[in-house]
């Protein structure tokens, strides 16, 4: 028995499923999770000493790779002064100014996770509009708050049904589900619920059904529809924020949202999240306005130090994004060629990508769900055996960092050729 197997056996006695987040259990790929002990640059090592090229990067935030020296130095300096105060600190101001400058939002509120950021942004949208309903998209994930754990109902114009035990049906009924990349489905919902939709929330690049790029004009159509029907547009940039461009998806696609949510990337890997928007909207948040939201650890000084160090590097080094785009294209093209004999689609935006085992172009949830999960299982385990650590689910993304090299991209492509 490997040490990872032994750890997983012990973990299952004290943690539900042996993990603290479901996908880590590796059930979808028929194996046990590798317990990681160390990361450096583009590599990770498991408890048995196996070394892997890391294509998860902590699910996105490690855009500078593991153990970036400047980020580590910032954290080490911060912890000398204390881990938490539950009181304002100067670095919160620095961080907020940095986020506002890079993204164009006028005010931002720090929270502790992407889920909390989305939950708070939805509350703000409801408070600002006086409306209760939200439109989301099938296959888009916005954290595990009750109203977002909803799948499509029996008809295109109905409310959702709970996608998890413990979510009240009446709460799910205020969440309407549209089809990603189908603006007409959004219009139908808005027309069927006049004056009731507070916001449309979208991953500008869907990345939780696997990577699905927005088709040309889709995001602008959402902007126009929200303006027409008096709803707010919320971009969930937990994945895309600061990864696609210094200003995130808003900059990358040239479309402005009313509210934007951010997650772990603004903490350089530390637990953190944020939501932001115009001064007019954000001044509705307590203590200035009637929309309540609070948190003892919000703006934690250690998380702020890590995130600020990373964001300053990204802002001052635009070549990072040029290289991420180049290497992302290199990996996409190489994988598409290496797997040319298979039913495969390689979807990519910038430095995030997914290999779908299906003959259909994947433009939405229905096409993603057509993927051959047995082929994906072989793919995942084949990569793992060849020293490549990828997401253990067909419906997740792979992430590149600024420190992945052309040689490592080549290794991944060669590994892909050997699997099938």
C-alpha cells in the first residue's frame, strides 16, 4: 500500500469521503487521491515522493507557480506581525486600490472565498433592484451557496430544482436556468418573468463543465439584455479574474459587468475572495447601506500580503500574459494532434483548457455531457502514470502557470501520444 492510499484510508474515517472537497476523492477516475506534500515552480510531489508536472495549480490561483519567491517573502513578512486581527489594516487599503486599478471596479469588498463572494454579490443585486430571481446557466458553477446549487427544471421557463439535499425547493424556485452561449434562452426567461429578475450571473468563460469559451457576441448580448430588462450583469471571475488579462475577462472580452466576483487568485493561493462594482452599488453594502455582509477573517493581512505581491507582479509584467497565451496554444495544438485518432475536442481560452472526449464541438452543457467518461478515466490515469497531475474530472479545467516551460509542454504532449 502506498502512503497516499494509507492516508486516504485514514482520512475516510474522519472526513466525509476522505476529503474536504468532493472532486479530490478521484471517484470519477477510479483511483485514490494522491496526497501532495510539496510544490515548487510548475511541479508537485506526493507523499510517496512521486514528481508531477502540475496542471491544476491549486485550481487556478498559482498563476506564478508554486512557492514564488516574492509571494513567499511577502507572507513571511506579514506573519511576523500576526496572523489575524479582525480589525482594519493598511494592507487592505493597498489591496483594494490594486484590485480597483487593475479591474476598473470602483469599490471592492474582501471576503474569504469565491462562494462567499458570489453569495454576497447576489444579495447585493437583490437589494439594489428589489427583485428576487436570478438567471444562471446550466453547467456553470458559482460556489455552493443554496441558490446556486440548482439544475434546469422541466421546462425552459421554469425555476430550478435543488441539485443538493438540504436546499429548500422554494429557494431554488427563484433560480432560473438558461443555456450557455444561447442569449435567446435568456431573453425568454426575462420575458417570462417581467420585472422579477435581479441579475444574470455567468462565468465569462465556463470552466466548471470543462472549459467552454463564450461564442462571439454572447457576453455583449447579456450586457444588452440586462440593460433592456433592468437586471444587473454579474461576471463570476473566480476562474478568469487576473488570469486571462490584468483586468480579467472584462478586459479580455471588452464587456463590462455591473458586479464582479473574484476568488483564490487574488490571494496568491491563500483563502480569499472579493466582489466589486460601481460606487453606487457598493455603497449599498453595510455599514453604508442596507445590504448586510460581514466576516472576521475578511481582509486577512496574510492573505492580503500574498495576493498583493502576486497582483503587483502580474500588473508590472504584461509579458506573462503573452507567454501564457503562446504556451496555451502550443499545448492545445499539440494535444489535438496527439489525440487526432480519438473523438476529442480541446477547448481553450488563454491558459485554461479542457480535453473533451466527444465528437461534438463543445459549446454548452449538453455537448460537454456527451463526453465519454471511460475514455477520460483512461486519459487521467495515463497522464498520472507518466508524471502529469491533471484534474480528476472530465468537467474541470487544466491550468498553466507562468513557469511552465516549452519542454514541459512537450512532455505533456508526448505523454498524451502514449496513452491510447
